[in-house]
C-alpha cells in the first residue's frame, strides 16, 4: 500500500494541490497527471502544499521543477508552501529555492 494521497482545491482562479506521503518514483506519474489536469483550466495561481510530504526523491523534485517551468511559460504564478525541513533542504541544496517561490505562509501567495 502506498503512503500517498493528493487532493486539489479550487478557489476562484487559484488552485491548491495538497500532497501527503512519499513523493517519489512510485507516484510521480500520478502527481504529474494531477498537475497537468489542473493546469489545463489555466489558473492564475497554482500552489503546491508539501506540508504533509514525508519523503521526496529527485523525481519528486523534478515534478515540482517541471510544473514551475510550465507556469513560467504561460505566465502563471506558482508557489510551494510549507515544505518540511528535509524537503526544504533539498530545495536549498539544488538551489531551486532561488527560482521557485517557497513559503511557510499560505496566505502570502494569495493576492
């Protein structure tokens, strides 16, 4: 049984994607599909909440980075909120934190 769950919440022109559990090779296809589905509705803001992620490998980082690139390409705002310490360190080590908006305050990304 996978330690994973994903839910989306739409409010106006913003979408919040909450991921729980392990974000790794076993689930990246599901996450990619879910992100592309919400992106197809052209939200102005896409927020990925990682507060309940227990583990993230390089494929998980790749999914987040790819979503960020797609957001830039279409002029969408993109943010990651509340990554746990280990996940935040991975963003810092890869320097993705310098290009992706990462915050602990969900309200700071909403207009």
